[in-house]
């Protein structure tokens, strides 16, 4: 004991560190899930009670609005030629 504090002896500090990190990660994940659930419940309440739409709801894509609008252009030529003047040697 130094200065009246019992610091204790940890025979496996690496294992203790990993355990504490794992516990902290699980606590953060549980808190994040709780916040997400609360946000989803609040969003559902807003949609059912007021039919209000927030700006974030316009930004976030939904399954109905995710259509592919990118299309490959049709290529008319069947053969391609690279001119030697286009190739630069370093």
C-alpha cells in the first residue's frame, strides 16, 4: 500500500484490459441500440400522429425510392484504336 491506497496486483493485465474494452464496447453498443430504438419510436409517433415529414426523412433513402437511374451508354463502335500520341511514357 502506498499513500493509503490499495492498488491491487493484477497478474494478467492484458487479459484485464481486453475484458474492460469488451465490456465498454458492449455498453456502447447497448446504448446505441437504445438510442436507435428511441429514435425509431419517436419517428413512428411523429408519422402516425402528425403526418409530419422531417428533412432527414427526405434525405434517407427508402426501399420504394431506391431505383437505379444509372445506365450504361450504348456504344456504337465495334472497334477501338488507341493512337500512339495518346500514350505518354514517363
